């Protein structure tokens, strides 16, 4: 258990080992609540459940590969009228 000190502005500094274990960074939001008589502070989820698929390791691997290909110029461009025509054909 770690003791935290409250500043004159009502701020607390969270020790680095706790920030690391919670994977929280500057600007992250925390939730405070009382649960069964215990004060609890926890990190807020940065992602909604509907985004969980996108952040899966498999999808992130594909996103990184696509980003690498894009940065290397491995993509095609299309004029919108030709694109729409191709959809209709």
C-alpha cells in the first residue's frame, strides 16, 4: 500500500510504479468511487467495447502492414467517377 499526499490545490501525485502497473499516462482519466465501504481509484477504459475487435493483436498487425504499404507508396488512386462506374458495371 502506498501513501499519497494531497497538494494545496487538491492534487495527488501517483507514484511511477502504480502508474506503470495501471498503464496510465499524463492526460488519462481515472474513476473514483466507494465500493463496499472502500475508496477505489481505477483507470478508465480508453476504448469502447465496439472498438475491441480493431485493437486486437491480429487486426493491429494488419493495420500496421497496411500503413507501412501506404507510406511506401504501395496503393492505387481512383477518380470518383471511374470508381462509381466500376461499381455499376
